[in-house]
């Protein structure tokens, strides 16, 4: 099965002092528990595709102008499991 990428969301979440802080959350069921932690007034501002944790964080850092994302764990460069794509695709088809 071929996939373009696993969908991620970038959210802006208000902090206690009113600052909007970005967060990166998987789209669909995989990100449900993280979205439930978002403060009232949080808003999803962008969706993007990535095929590994490393790629997702590089895109997230670039989008937020945070410099270059680096990591030491080789496993973070591994592609996401096919089951994640299937779950997300099934969720999209159910909408």
C-alpha cells in the first residue's frame, strides 16, 4: 500500500500568560488524547504530511522558525508503521 504521508496538525494553544504556544499532534484518533489536553481557545492552524518522527519534527521546527531539529535516536528516523496510516485513512473515510 502506498501513502503520501501521515497527517499531523499544528495547534496554537494559549498559555496562562496569554502567549500562544505551538504543538504538533497526530491527526485523527492517534492524537485524540493530546487534543483533549489543549486549553480552551486552542486552534489548529496547519496540517502537514510526514513519514517519520524525524521528518515531522523537522517540518514542525521549520514552520515555527525554531532552527534545525536534531535527534540522536536512530529509531526516530524509521518510517511510521503501516498500521498508523491505515488507522488514519479509515478515520478519514468515516468522516
